[in-house]
C-alpha cells in the first residue's frame, strides 16, 4: 500500500498538518521538528509527489533544453552553466539530445509539454517555424532562430567573423577557407561566415566555403572532412572553423606536409577548453559561454514570470547578441 504523510506523521509523532508544513516550507517550525519529519521520511523510504505539489501551484520548477548534440564542447558547456543558473533559483533542468532529427525533436517537445515544464530552451532547429510558434510555453532560442516572436540569445557572430578575417589578413593569407555548419539550419552563426567572406572579398583574397553534412558531430568525421579539403584545394594558407574542426585541421595538417603556422594559419571559434588541448594552442574567437547561459536563463525566467501575471513582455530586439573576444595563440 502506498505511503502517505499520515504514515510519516505517525512515525514522527507529529500531526499530518505539521508534515505538510515541513514539505511546503510553510510556517514557523523548530529545527528539531523538521529533522524528526525528515528522519521519519528516510526511515519509511517515503518520497513526496513533488510534481503534483508543484502543479497545484501551477509550476513544476522544471525547464527543458533541447540541443543537437550534448557532447559538442559548446553545448556541453552551455548545459553546465544553464543548469547551474537554474539550480540557484530553484529550478531543475531536463536535457533532450535531438541529434538534428525532426522526429526526435518533435517527440521531445511533446514530452516536455506533457511533463508541464515551466519553460523550454531550444538549441536544435529541425522543425518548421510554425511548429515553434504553436508551443504554449515560454521559449528562448539558444543560438537558434525560432521565429520573430521568440527571443534568441547568441554571441555577436558578425563581430567574430570580422575578428577572424582581420587576423588572417594581418598574417598575409592569400587563399583562405572557412568550414560552416549545415546551412539549412537557421542559426545566428551563419552571420559570422557572411562577415568573414565580405572582409576577404574587400581585400581580394580568395575565400572558399565548405559546408559540413547534416549530423556531422564526431572528431573522426572532422579529420576526414578537413583532409579532403586540403587534398582537393592545395595552397590554402588560412582556415576558419569552430574549435573542434580547427583542432582536427591542426592534427591532420602535419601528416600532409602542412606546417602550422608556417604554411597554414588556423583560427577557431568558441573558445572552449578544447582550444588548449592540442600540441599547439589554438588561436580562437571566444564566445562568452557563461554569459550566454545566464542571459538565456534570465530571459526565460522573465517570460515565465510574465506568463503567471498574464502580461505581455516586449523586447526591443528579440535577438540578443553578446560581444566576443579574440585570443591569439600558436596557430596564427
């Protein structure tokens, strides 16, 4: 038979009302009474139905996040900081790894809404914009465009693209390549590649664009991709890509007789710990990952609070861009 708070109250020798007050942190109770109740719960192996309790308050204190690949250094760091920010204000995080699959993303969105989470952070984006506009919960896009009515938080990718281009131009590069993600995904990161190309074209520097296939997340896949780029386009003397692909370039280049930085200058993007793990420390554009996480959580909390008060929260600019920095190291 299922245990109830009456069983806890009997063992703790207090009233059921007192147990309820302990569980809901209401009223003035002595530390001795609180410890008696928790000791009784532990002895009975009793766990209160917190979801039911929170639903009665029209909150679950749960936030969902959907990412394309939780093992990617950028997303793993964002998840860590977002969880930390939410924990400090009493929320728990439910992680969903969509893998850039429409079916999985739809299933996770359905699941999160069934679990009555208070809000959703979406970093994956495989669905049509209409699918996101139908979500009845507060939503924030993490480095993803989800629609004109959904706020997005990202780094200033345009600034990052300019910084990378300026460094390779300063280094005297004449034939550069940039490796981009799957372009069908509407993401602010596309802005950095546009800015990079414009800066190169303004200086009449050859700029080659290479696009990763969808669902390319593994380091061995990056090694093969970069190898093919160098093999098919000899003479590339500058490369711009996210940290993990830039690190793959630094690993494969010596085996092809390409010395870094003598023959090839390499600039990463993200500024994750991965940029420091190779034999050569990677010159990279550093995204303010912790700040992005905090801003994303702050906006989501504002939306959730606003929903409770039935108000309309209006942003002067639904796309929040946070400045990046460039760190010069061994590869330029």
